[in-house]
C-alpha cells in the first residue's frame, strides 16, 4: 500500500535522510513547536518513571517542519514512534500504511464533545488521538458599529445581517465592514469551511462521495461573493493572522477568529464583543469548522503498542485540561467538564467557541490534503476576485476533488 503515498504529503526529498529507527525501548515523539509545554514535560517525566523500559523521548521541531519530518522518516522506513500531526493527514497516512489504528472505546468516544472523534475517524476506526482543538467565533468592534449607526450590542445572527452590517460599515465609515482572508494559504480553506458548516453543508460524505456542489455550499460561496465588496480591500493578500492584525488595529468591523483573539483584545482600547458565527439559511444550529491536531502512532517503530498507550495517557482528561489551560493560546477544550464550566463562567467569551461544536463539521479527510486545499483555495479566490461566478467555481472544484478523495 505504500505505493499510494503521495509526494504532496512528503513535502521534502528523502535523499540524505540520516535518522535511525527508534530504539526498542524508546518512544521517540516528534513534538511540534518551539518548546515542550510544561504540562507535557511534567507528565512525560511521570510516564518515564512508571515505564523505565519504554521511555518517551520528545524531539522539538518547529511548526513549519515538524510534519514534513515525521512524514519523511516514516516514508524512509525510519519512523518516529509517535508524532503530532494535523488530523487532516490521517487518511493519507492510513492508506499509505504508515500508521496504526488507535481505536477508541465507546466510553472514550463519549467523553469528547460531539463530532470531534469524526475528525480522526476513517474507514470505521480511529487513526489518531486528538490533542489540540480549535473552533471560531465572530468578533465585532462596537466602536465601529456606533460610528456606522448600528446598535453596538446587536451583532449579526445570520449571513444576511452580516452582509448588511458590513455594507453599512463600509458606506458610513472609512473602515472595512468584514475581514475576509483569501491568501494562498491553508487557512483560506478553513475560513470558508466555517461558512459551509454554518449552513449544513459538506465537502465529502461518509460514503466518500464528493458533495461539495450542493445548494448549501453554493449559498456559502454566494455569501462570500456578496460580502467581498465590504471586506478589506485585496483579500487575496491576507491570511487570517494578518487580517486579525488589521482588526486589532481598529480598521475592520467584523472578523471570525480563534479565542486567542480575545486574549489579544484585552490589551487594546477597542470596545469589542464576540458571538456565535452567523448562520446561513439552511443551518440546523450553531456551527463551526472543527480542526484537530492528533497524535499518530507510526508503523514499524517497534514500540507501537506502548506508543498507543502513551498517546492515550498524555491526552487523558486531567492532563488535557492542564495543557489547554496553560499551553497554546487559542485551544478550544476537547471535552466537557466542570473545569470547562468554570472557565466559561469566569470568561464569557469562551461560550461561542463551545456552542458551535454541536453542529460543527470536521476538516474533510482526503488522500491528498494538499490537493484538497489547493482546489478549495482556487475556488474561493476565483469568486473573491470576480474571475468566476459561484456556481461555475463550485462545479469546477467538485470535479477536481474527485482526484484526491
């Protein structure tokens, strides 16, 4: 099955790879970031003390290189024991026979918020253990709303209102109404998928059928076209963090963003609010794109069984809560708990990030996630720039995705 593995996932040349296979008594962990989170550091030490024959040895690798490194080692036959990966890659890894299943019990599945397990599920089983999770909500600048003549305490609840408010801001102020990101960057697809999942849309269904070309997704793409004139000019020049900087500078009225934006806004003079993502006409309830990163256990490391055990150990509820609270800003909790209830009670801005989960949808799992991204980005950009009408762009994208499913 390794012949199925696509070069798009490898991302780097295999020539010159010098890494050695993991030792039989060592679980190597490709750890993404610039440092080990203090919570993980503490519990790795606890694990190692309890498992002297199977010590976990993390290797910190920068975000831009870590997944390529894990992929290269696995494809070269020298896999790490475990690696932090984007869950969107799990299907590709699984079909390439590079990772092992990490099935969950019914009790383990039930402990997560709805739909999260689906982000790591392919062919009826799980191929990774979720370790990081993000959702989005809508921020609005109350000062800009006042300047435009809008009620600063009434954010939009529907796409129709969102577009109308953006138009009002653009026409009555020198600010942009909405911050739409359409740069050639992965989060351009993510930003659009939040609209898809707030209108009950899908990209690919459980039977592996491409269902992108649907009335629900067409409505989302049409809404993108309709809000573009009232967004920051030149949307294709910005990815989401660059657009967030414009919002933090007080130059845009509304923005969908992660909870880390609330942390940053606390240090500004902006009068702001955050609410649920506005809903499309076919929405069944509050929604959002559910993005998870996971721990994948690689095949032929010699420590697969213990690596699975460790992956479940390091992501168990009390450790995960400590990681989410003190680790990377912007993580949404993976599981409901008393600790989450206390967090929401203390800071109400958390609530919309939790509310959107119930009707949220996962990053679509494809055999070539880079191919998926490229098709979706091209579709969005063609509509935002006016080079294609929504239906034309949608049909073209749906046909292109058949190659990558």
